[in-house]
């Protein structure tokens, strides 16, 4: 897991995993646990701050690209 510099990404918008599930997968089928599983498999970049997990919209989009058949 790499750390992104906030200075180099001024428009960085972080979403807690539950918020990301609700925003990017409104029809369901994806859970917080599923996002953590994808991160453990190396397909989703998670940013951990104060022992809390966050993702960006770009990281979710990249995961979707990696998971295409």
C-alpha cells in the first residue's frame, strides 16, 4: 500500500469504505468486506489514516478496470 501526498493531489476526495459502497455501488452486490478483499488482492488502493480506511473515486475506477473480464 503506497501513501499519496495530499500536496500533489489538491482535489483528493476521500471516501470511507461504507460511503464508497453507497456512492459507487448503489444497486448493491458490493460490501465493505468485498472492498477490503479487493484491497488484500492488490486490486484496490486503500488509504489508511488513524486506523480508518479510505478510497478515492479514481482508486475505485482503477479497481473496476482491473476486474473487467
